[in-house]
C-alpha cells in the first residue's frame, strides 16, 4: 500500500537523519576529537603533537616564470618540490626578493628567494601525524580577519567543501530531529525542558550579555 | 532486558541530542563564516580616557598568567569585562597594552604606567564574528593564560560537554541504526562511502 505524503516525509526525514550521520561519522569524530585537542593544549597528547622536525636548506633555482606573484610562487614551489597552500607575509618583500609560506597539515615551509642570485632558502617543518590530524580541524586556507588571505590550492578547497558539507548535514540532522521528537507526544514535555536548558545556556553566551 | 537497553539508548540519544542541539547549530553555522567570511574594515569606536588608575605594583615585570592576573585588576577601573587575550609591556615607552575580548565585543586598553591613565578603544563585532569567537574559544593559543575569565572557562566546559555528548550520540546513533535490519545494507554502504571519502581526501592532502 503506498504511503501518504506525510508518512513519506516522516520516513525520509528519519532516513536522512541516520544516512547523513553514517556518511559523515568519521568526519564528525575527527572534528570532535581534534576539538578536544585544540581546547586542551596542556594535555600530554596535545603537547606531544607540538613536536615537529625542522630542516633548513638552500637551493639554486631558475628565475621563476609567470605573469603574477602567485604563478611565480607556484613555479618556485614546483622547482623545490613543495605543495600546499600559499600564505603571503603581511609586509611586502624587499626589491629583488620573494617571500612566501607554504603549508598543509603534514608540513610547512618558509620560502625566501633571492631573485638576483636565483637562490632559494627554505625552512621546512615536518609535523607529527598527530599534529597533522589536529591541523585538519582548522585547515581552510582562509582567515576571516585577514582580508588578503584566500584559498589557492585545489585540495584545500576539496577539504573545505567537506567541512561545509558536514556542517550542513549537522544542521539538517538537528532540524530533522526536532520534527521527529515533536511527533513523539509522550516525549514532548521532558524534551521541551531539556531543549530549553540547551537554548538558554547557549543563548546567554551568544547574545554576549555576559 | 534487551528492550530496556534499546529504550534507554533511544531516550538518552533523544534528550542528550536535544540539549546539545543549539550548541551543534552554533558550531555548524560558524563553520561557513570561518571558511568563507571576511571582516573587511573593523570599525573601532572613539577612544575613551580614564585617569587615576590604580596600577598593580610591578606589573611591567610580570609574565604569563601572573601578568594577566594583575592586568585583570585594571579592567573594572576602565569598566571592562572579558577574556584577556594578551598583555604586552612596552618597556621603553612605559606603556602596557591589554587586549580584551568576549562574544560581540573587543577592546584594547593602552595604559600609561607613568601618568597612571588608560585609553580604551572598543569594537562591537557582528553576529557571525561572535559565532566564530565561540567556535574558537578557548582554543589552542596562549594556553598558559587562556581561561582567565570565568565565562571563558564556563564556555570551555560547555564546548567539551558538546563534544562528549556528540560522541555519545554518534555511537548510540550507530546502534539505533544497526537494530533496523531493513536499513543495514544501505547504511553500511553509506558508512563505507563516507569513510572512503574521508581517508581519500586525507591521503590526497598529505601524500
């Protein structure tokens, strides 16, 4: 017997709740556990993640090719075998020099190029696996309070897309769960009390009244 | 017995989920601002000067948490509350800069240690910035001084609670799905697809 429209909505709302939850389960665990690490920098496990290996080297390079700073930086990275998100220093470089940082969760490099001597100095940091996992939590290639920062590596965009998708899925799951709860008459009263407790404790901070 | 376990799990999943849901919405919504938002020209209000401040003795020589605890004695005198983000001593100029923040509000206090006066600049942030502030609070930076305001510690506790309850809800959610036999096949497929996407992206980024 075909389901009524209402029953179909209820069935799919319920299915979406656990389908989305199952698909994003590992993503959710990553952000939950790294959230704990980020908020508890004094934990031994968080401090262990701070250790990283540092290397410095210099290398002759071909004059970087390209019509923009970004293209020239990419050419320098290609010559040095570096990949990742480019971050420009706040101060403009001196004439005859090029300076930028390259990062991804597993490693980061500070690249300083002497364009006159065609020579690059690189300070390279290898992050521990735990540090790399933690960095994924914040790896967006963009800072909202820095106007010049923007994503320039395709894989950062892919990762950001998955962060957005998880956030959207969580919002859909929460809103869908309100409907599922509301349909359970016997659970409404206690549910209202619990939800009000959550809304008030969260809202106090959100409104900035403190 | 089995039915009791199922009922308890379902009820705890529901009620813990309802309690934590506003926090999940805050953390989820702020992701979009953190990933795509920009604060182009933060507008600071006109500075206000306060005189005859009581400056804690030896504050310019203190460091870390001690410095923050001393600086906190200055805040009520300039009518401020909030988390002290940092304290910077400019020894040559005999000035002390205190940065203060809380949801929807930022301030800097420039204290002249010689004249015992302070200039306060404030800024009211937008709602999206407030969400981002809460998302990142208490956060990984300046661990030794973070949580120097009671409400930051309270939020940190709630943020931790959100994480622990989210983990609990996700694990009980897996159980509640698994007992529905008709949904196992699709669910397993989605679980596998999600895990494959996750590890595929991670591998591509770090390889």
